[in-house]
C-alpha cells in the first residue's frame, strides 16, 4: 500500500465549511474597496529573487531567513513571493502604469515565508494588499487608514482594534537616527535579547519594536526619533492626524513603530488587537516613496497596506462576528425516484436555475432509494425538498415539502417557478 502524501507543514487546505467564511470575508472587503474606487490587479506568485532583495532589503529577516528561493532550469534564481508590494511595483513599472498617472490598486492571494508555523502565522498565508501611486499627500495616507476603518465597521469589530501611528521621516532623517541608535544599542548590547543583538549591525530600527519586555525597558533611554524627523515630514504627520481627527478615527501614537521592511518612510501604521495574543497585528502599512525608483522606475510617491486573511478570520471567530447566514446550506434539495424521473428532474432543475438564478439547488445524483434520498435532504439543511416520483411524472406535478414544518403541497410543472419562490420567501 502506497504511503499517504500530506500537505507541507504550514501550508493548509481550506475545506468546505471554512471556505464559505473566506468567500464572505473577501466579498465584504471587495465591496469596501469598490466603494473607495480601487481597481483589482493580479501578479505572479513566482518572481525573480532580485525583486525582493532590492525591494525589501537584503538584511531583513524575510530575505535572510524566510524567503523560499530556488534555481530554475536556466539557473536563474526565483522566489515565491513573501509579500505583495514589490511585485505590484514591478508590474506597474513594466506596464507603464505610473507615468503621469494616479493608481489605486488592490490584490489578494497567497504569500510564502519559511518560519515556524503557529496559529495565525503560516508558511503559506494569504494577504489582501492595497497600494496607491502618484500621490505624495497626507490625504491619501488618511484615505488608506479610513478605508481600513470602514472594513472593520463592515464586520462590526471596530472596538476590538486599535490604530497605532508613527512617522519615520525622510530617508535622510531615518539614516541620521539610525547612526545615533546604533551608538546607543552598542552601549547596552550585552543586555539585549539575542535577536536584537544580531539586528544592531543589520536592521537596528527593528530593535525598537522587539517583543521582549526586558529589551523594551532598556530602550527607554534610546534617542528620541522625533528629534531627528525633518520639518516637512512633521508637517505631513500633523496634517494626517488632523484628517483622522476630522473623520472620527481614533489612534494611538507609537514612536517605536517602525514596520519590518526597509522601504518605509514618513507614515507607518498598524491595526492591532488584544484578542489574538502575541499575533496581534491584523493590518499594517505606510508610505514607501523611494521603492518605485529603487526597483528601476522613475520616482513616484506611493503608500499602501497589507492585511493577513487567516489572522483576520481568527479575529472574527474570536469576536463571534461571523453571521450564521454564510453557511453553505442549499435552499432546495431535489429528490427523484422511479423510471424516467431523472430526465424530468434534470429538465425542471435547469428550468429553475434559469428563472431563479439566486436560488441554491442541489439535485440528488446518488441513485439511492427514495428513503435514503430524503435522509440526505434532511441532512442538507435545505428549507424545501422537491419530490418527483412516477405518479408526479405521469401527472406533470411535483411535491414541494417544507423541511422546517413538514407542510407539503403539490404543484403543476408550469407553475413551479412562481410557487417555489413564494414558498422560499415565507
């Protein structure tokens, strides 16, 4: 007997029962994005490795430890995408989407990172990403944050999320701060956790958002980022806060919020929750005004955000915010038993699907006896069962049984469309 082949650890199947939740979440978010005028884009899952080393940064955890890379048959280094922004920028440059144009784009799909699988953090995970290009203003930063706020409202979970906000200033300001921060960190290096020690020479800003409590206490004496922020970035940040205040979006200032990717500047933000333990970041983003140029295009201001679908669904489940109506139960279950009944069953089913396209109908195709088919109808959760036997076939009628209250009616075939709709709407 052949051994069973199982899924790769950290890459999960989404099965019936759970997939309906995914569709509901995606459809709800798509509607919010449509309301804001964002357009959909799809990019390949596999890209050239250099796209991510140049875009994300060679000394980030993603590139150094987590990215799936391999050589193809031409010995070219390729990678499974670990995030979506770099690929979106590559597509925009390649297809001329940025020249004298404003773009509001969104995408969804799987991303890949090699790390220890745990609840809310997987090797294949799914993100919904939103990217904007050609707008350098605080207004577009505010729009993105308000858009995310409207997503939470659509699911009724606004109170379970907190918006954390910071500014990283210009690239020059951040570079100046990094020098001062490294000097400080080297003075306390022996007392830092191991990850933070390793990051001093590679990505020192990431030490600021360390999850180690002892490290956070030591950082109380770190140089103040605000002392290094340039005046233009400060004015940008003040305008952003004023726009959020005017829109009723509540936020908390977090001077240690830096995000994990090298390309951010000015505005950075995260939506966090206490409902998921250590995996508390549900959505994050900010500005990345130098990324298009960094990847070979002309300088274009840009900003965006990404949210993890798995983690967001975990939050909805924790908050009991999923409606019962999303369960995939049919409206109608069609049973037929007897000589010649299957042909009429299929003819009537097709007629119903054409005239009542919003009705979910399951046709029993098991070939079972009548009693077994009725058991399946009861188990399906359908509201109504259509029953076609030899007597009904000869009289061109059909029995319609309400599976909730047991009431049963006999209807002529030519009246089935209207009568069934009336029964279902009761």
